């Protein structure tokens, strides 16, 4: 959403078997992630294909609205094009350097492409891509990264002050958008990403003050799980509080599933802070940090169940607690609670103890109780 107003809407998918996803226009921010490995044609056959399709479907259930793939060459474009005809998730092709890859991707039901006009050749090549994208109703994201700014916009080495890097990212985005405008192409989104929290915030605020183009926001190269979540939370909560951010990607050196969970939790936290989202949809997990009193391994249980919880279509609170100190209280107040008490494990459903079991039986018993909700 643009600061002080609503960004224009960009529609993805909606053709053939692919879901329609609206980005911008006041729609809730869309959480997205990026496939972490290179795919080959062998990956689209037999069991390998089933596993990939199942993983993408599960990402969708967890809250992923859009899934991006690196497309480094024409062979990768063919593979992604074929995959795009096998799943309902809108897939995005991320392309650098070669406009022919973008042209080939547009032959397939790929929902969006990401290019930077400045690095895919001359204006005639950009024009060819834009014409084909417009004819196929495919939006394009311009992605500016602080690490690959045009030479003339790079801040001087060692310049860490002021708005210089943020301004350079905005200027780079505006320069790319000007090429689109020259050819009459308006179905566009923009991202300006840096590994710096402050520059990410400044660049997006600056751009949103000047434009109603929908913004894809996130801190890039943000680090491993904990550092990456913290850094993205700091930037995204600030931007979302300003009404900036139409789609988010939490970049982590970790799994896609963790990126989606982090994205959902950041949106829920931002809504809660704004007083609009105490009842965010999905499973809310209350889990204790565990200590020397624990009679139940809350860490192992939470790790085993986490992805399943986020893929569930249930609006419930689940409590996973270690011992009698706080366990029964939290478990009783949750829709479904499990807690260690002495050498036993108790399961509560909507305030009532439904079973007392050994820890080895916890997963099976919990699954049965969950099915009753
Ligand atoms: Fe420790 Fe029990 Fe509190 Fe968990 S609920 S942190 S095990 S005292």
C-alpha cells in the first residue's frame, strides 16, 4: 500500500488452473517465498514430481500465496514452465541478463516475471519482453537490490550516512520504471531490498511517497533463522505500520516453510500492534521454553508439529507446556493443550482433561484429540 493511500492492484494468475492472487489495492499483504534449489526435468517425473507438487501445495496451505524460482537459463525456463502447468500456486520466474529467458517463460502459465530492464540488454529487448507480457496479461516486478545498483548510482565506498543508499535504490527503481512507462507498460510491482534494515525502510518509505506502484518488501540476505527473522520483523513491522508493503518475503538462510511461518507471524504481529488482528486466522501456538522442571519435551513436540499447525485450516490456540507450574493453566485455556505433569502427560480439550498418557503416546493421543476440534 502506498503511504497515505492505496496502491494500485496487480493481479497474478487467474488463468487455466492457476489461483488468482491480488497484490496491492488494499488487499491483505501476500506472503511469498522462493524455491531454494535448481530443478531439472527429472524432478518433474514420478515420485520426485509428486513430492514437489505436494510440497508446493503444502506451502499454499501454510499461507504462501506466490512462489518464485530462479531461472538462470533457457532449460530452467522449460522446467519451470512445465511445473507451472502442474500446480495451482502462481509461480514467478526470476530472470537476469538474458531477455530470451523472459520471452520463453511467457509462453507458459507462469504468473509473473521479475526482471530488471537495465540488465537484460538494450531497449529493443526490453520492449520485446514488455510487449509479450502485456499481450499475455502478465505483470512484471522490477527488483532493485542494494548489492547490484547501476555503477553511477552506487554510493561512495564507506558512505554509511544519510539517505544515500536508500535514495540510490529509489532512483534505480524509478529509472527502470521509466523504461516501462516509455513503452506503455503499467502492470508492474517494485521491490527495493538491502541487507540493512534502515535502508530498506527508508527506500520503501521514499518510494511510497512518490508512487502508487505496489511494493514487494523485505530485508534481503538477512541471515540465518534468528537473525533473519529479527531483521525482517524490525523492517516490516515499521513499514506495515505505515501502510507500506503489498507482498512480503522474509529472506532466510533456512527453509521455505520457515520463511512462510515468519511472514505470517510478522503480519499477525503487525495487525496485533495496530489493534486489528488479535484473532489472526490459523493456529496460534503457545509453547513454553522448557526448563529443568519439564517432564515433557516441548521443543521436540513443537518442532514435529509446527509445519502441520501452520498448514491447518483451523482457527484455534494450541498450548504445548512442560510441567505443572504453568502447564495446566495454559493448556486449560487453549482449545487444545498438552502438558507434562510429573512423569505423565495430560491433554486438555477446551478446558477439560481428556487423557493422561506416557510421553511416548503423546503424538498419537494429541492427533486424536485434534481431530475432534
Ligand atoms: Fe519450565 Fe514448566 Fe515453565 Fe515450561 S511450564 S518453562 S517446564 S516451569
